[in-house]
């Protein structure tokens, strides 16, 4: 009888030990997964910081607008593979000293600077820039936020559905604390969607790029 009770207690003890081992193993798995995720996030953050440092280093000292935009466009394309980059810059009279909320979108005038990907894509997948009217450009600039294709459609983008559904795009504001310089449009095939991490990297450098654009224009105006 004593042996039976000892065996029973032993079985209970083994059962409890097994449950405790499984619990500990599960906790270890969770900790490992959290650690790996934290490492990945840290590496992404370092990559974003590294891109911003390289970007600002590359454009430092550039005082000619076309040269600045050419360098910026190439750096952005290096960061976002296979992307097309277009800068929509508001005219001087609108960009200089005018608050975002005061833009008259119907009377917006702008300059367009295009830097295309080296990757060939179908013609119907291209030239989204042709769908950008002065009013749409003004609406995007006035919003002063990252705009998706869906946002742009709500603001008046009236392109061919067959074309737009094949494009992954985002418009990222180029603004100083007091005024909007315009925005940079980044797009590529929807088969390769632009990611949140890629957008985060670009939003880190656009404030500095906007100040550099403003400085280039101010220099031209002073000559």
C-alpha cells in the first residue's frame, strides 16, 4: 500500500515537473522571439539612421537646385529599389512663406522634376505624373502628410483605374516649419509594394531636403 502511495506521489511529481518544463520552454520561446524581434527593429532603426546620415552628407554643400534634386533622387532610388521618383515643387510665390492651410489649391503652379527607375516596366504602369493636376498638387501639399494612392484618389486623382491598380505609390511632403515646398512622389509596380520601413526612411530626410530646396531658391533669388 505504501509502495502504491509512493508511486502515485512520484507520478504526480513527474507530471508537475513536465508541466513546469513545458511552461518554462514556452516562456523561453516567447523571450527568444521578443529578443529576435527587438534585434530586427534595432537593425532597421540603424539602417534608417545610416541612410539619413549618408543622405545629408551627400547633399551637403549643394547649392544648385537641379544638382540637389538629382542627387536626392538617386539616393532615394538606392534606398527604395526599382522606384521612380518625382519632385513636385510649388512655385516660388506659393512656397515662400505661405502656410500649408492657406494654399489656394485651384491656383497652384508647380515644377516637376522626374527621376526614373532603371527597371523597365510596361508603359501603362508609368507616367502617373500625367494625372497630377494643379489642384491635386495643391491638395497634397496642403495636407502636409504622407498620402497613399487611396488618399490621392480622394483628393482628385483621376487616372485610369487599369493603370493605378498596377502602381504602389506614396506622396511625401517637403515642408519647412513655416511653408510647403511641395512633395516627393515615389512609385513602383504594385507587385512590389512600397513598405512602411521604406517610407519611414524617406520621411526622416524630407525635412532637411525641404530646407535645402528653400536655400537653393533663396540663393538664386539673391543673385
